[in-house]
C-alpha cells in the first residue's frame, strides 16, 4: 500500500477518507455553478427586453444554438484538460485552474453585456475542461489500492454532483428569474469561488495524489510493439494525426460558427459546394473523415479487441441520440416551462407546493450539513481555513434558502419559477439511483443493449407525455397554459432513462477496452456526448418552425418516436452486441 492511500484512510467520514468529502463539496459547488447558470441561459436570452427583469429578446433558434455550442464545447475541452493534467500540471492544479477560470466566467456573465457574456462562456468552457475530468481522476487514484470501496466512493461523489445541481438550479434559477439575471449568474460564481478556495487550502489531505507528474526518462516504452498481454500495439500514424487535426479544427469551427452566423454577420462557411451550404459540406466532410479514421484504426487490432471496440462505437452512436433528446431539459423544455405551462397556483395547491418545496429543499440540505459537521470533526484541526470557508458557504446557502422560502410563504399565491422543474432530475436521481444499483446487481440484470434500449424507451415515453399534454395547443402558438403534471412526468421518465444509460455506458467503456486505450475510448465517448449536446441545441432550435408548420405536439412527438426507434434497433442488435463483447457483462 503506498503513502497516499495510507494517509487517506487514517481520517474517515462515514467510512470513507476525509479527502473524498473535500472532493464531494468541491464538486458540489462546481455543479451548483454549472447547472445554476445553465438553467438561466436560454431563459435570459429569450426573455423580453422590457419589464422589471429584462432579457435580451433573442429568437429561440439563436438562443438554443448558443446553448448547444456551449454545452458541446464543455464536454470537448475535457479531453484537452485531461491530457494537460496527465502530462504537465497534475490533477490538483488543473482543478484549481479550472475552478478559477469558471469563477471568472460566471462573474463576467453577471455584467449582462455581449462582450462579457461571450467571454464568460469561453472561460466556463475552458475551465470545465480542466476541472471535470481531473476531479474523477483524483477519486480514482485515491482508491487504487482499495478497489472494493471504489463503487461506494463514486456513489457518494455522484450524490455531491446531484446535490450541487439541485441547489444551483433552485437558487440561481429563483434569484435569476425573480430578482435579477445578473444576481443569478453572479451567485453561481460566488459558490464556485468558495469551492475552489476550500479545495486549495485542504489539498494536502490528498498526500501525493494529483501532484505534477514526474518526467518519464525511461525510453524503453517507445520501443514496445506489444502490450502487457502480448497484443500488438497500434500507434497513431502521421496520416492519422493529420486527419484527426482536420476533423478537430473543422468540428470546432462549425460548433462556434453555428450560433455566430445566426447572431452576427460573421460566417466561417460563407460559400457553397455543388449547391450545398458551406457549413453542411464542412460538417459532413468532417464526419466522413472521422468514420474513415475510426474504421481504419479498428481493423488494425486483434479480433477480440476489434469486436469490443465496435461494440463501444455502437453504444456511443446511440448515446448521441439519447443526449440530443435528454439535453432538451436546458433548452426546449425550459421554454415549454416558461411559455407553455401554467405555473400560477392559488389556495390549497399553492400551499401544497410551498410545503413540498420546503421539504425537498430543507431535508437534503440538512443531510449535507450533517456530512459537513462530520468532516469538521475530522479535519478542522489541520485544515481550519478550508473548513471556515466551507462553513461560510453553507451559512450563506442557508440564509438564501430561508429568505427564498419565507418570501414564497409570504406571497398570497405562487408562481413556480420555470427553472424549478430542472431540480426534478437531481431529485429523482437521488431517489431512484440506489434502486437501479440494486437491480443491476440482481439476477434480473439485463445486457448492455437491453439497458440502453430501455433507457431510450423511457426517454421517449417522457416526451410522449409532453406531446400529449401539448396536443390542445393551437398551431403556431407562442404561449399557452397547460398543466405542470406533464413536465413532472417527463422529467421522471427522462431520469429513469438516464439511470439506464449514463452510468452504464461509462462502465462498459472501462470494461470493454484494454487499459492502454481507456483514455482514447473515453475521448470518443465524450465526443459522442458533445455531439449529442450540440444536436440538442440544433434540434431544439427548430421548435418555432415545427410549431408554426405543424404543432408543438408534433415537435415533442419527434423526440418520442426517434428514441423509441433507437430502442427497437438495439433490441434487435442485442445478440450481435453480446457476441461482439466476448463475455463482458
């Protein structure tokens, strides 16, 4: 057992090293800031330019194009951030750098000017790239000598993710909608700053984990032609790298150009090829080149490795469709909540909402505060400053929560914020994740393809509720007042679908590919998620065109039928995928 893991397990909180809970709270505040801002972005951009809390009055298509590009780039930069941390600065400094950049990004957005908005989004994208992959890398390294505890550690860490998302959407969303967009964006930055400080001042708790990597002076690895199992290595050729560079540059320009060409006169692809728009030609060419690279590399491996990589690629392909629909949560579903849902409550229904909202806010926050107290008991003597900073952040959170709830109770009626519905995903994950974990460990544990298929079916069913709920909305309508129940049911089934796909997909990537190729295949996996996020913005941006030509119900029906068709294809492919996986379950 090495120094760092020995050091970790000297100080425990709830059976795990105290260092895990330092990461828990750091990740919690980062997710607070990410989801808090994301909940506001499209609403702010599309809100009227007049009124007590004016937005920018953008067309929905433009706002969703920017939203899709932002969320897509946030995943793409994780590949670069992970590489820089691995090779140059180490995990810890990558986390500190990422958190600092994101703090500055949220602060920039609070100015509500175009320059600072775009600067803020740029800083958030780069910061997320440094932060996101390296937090999980620290957790993985902490437990490398304690594999039996790793599942439990990731479960606790995942709860931090969802607790942050829950609080961020609720508080940033409420303040942004009811007080000021600037205060909502700024609040996200304040807690990101708290998270960075508490991590920085308590980082010695991690021992040697996450420090700058030592330079490798052993050149023998360069001469290797086979891996530890005797399988032939498959290094990148100069042609591979050249083509990858072309694809990366083209894809990046296309992602940036999509919103830029809509909201300004600048267009990188202001040309036509054989009658096709330049942007269409560019992205189709990039996709074809990428497919060529993928096929040319896969066929160079031995049969079993090749088959398993093909299985990963198939799962990644369907992952694109999942996220393209699921990420409507921050786009078209937010618009549906804001413009098409009856959020005004009176009398008994208003009081019922206030009581339920109070319980689902106070109870989780109370549990997290208890965890904070247990961490204090173990670490205050050595890391007093970090603990004081963390306690100040919780005092502020409790103050905001009490202010929000008292403000809601003092009002005669209640208008549910449009952003409030976003908290349902985190709430349902915390509720149902333990059940799904037990299910996957039972004798009823289905194969990977079946899990993915069930996830897509549940996702489609969620959109089916929205399609049914909006069926009475007239063609081309910009506003309506349908029941909240349809959004609640949609978020419930979307979350159940997510639990079948998101954690399961990452698990299969780690199981199906050799250790030496984990980084590359996770890169492809995150690329699939990035493509799905960008597709979410592009498809969501068609909401007005489809509503005007057909109906809002038709728009949501598309997101019902496409995932359902994907599920049926996966069920048919199940025997083939089992064969390709060669015994991996």
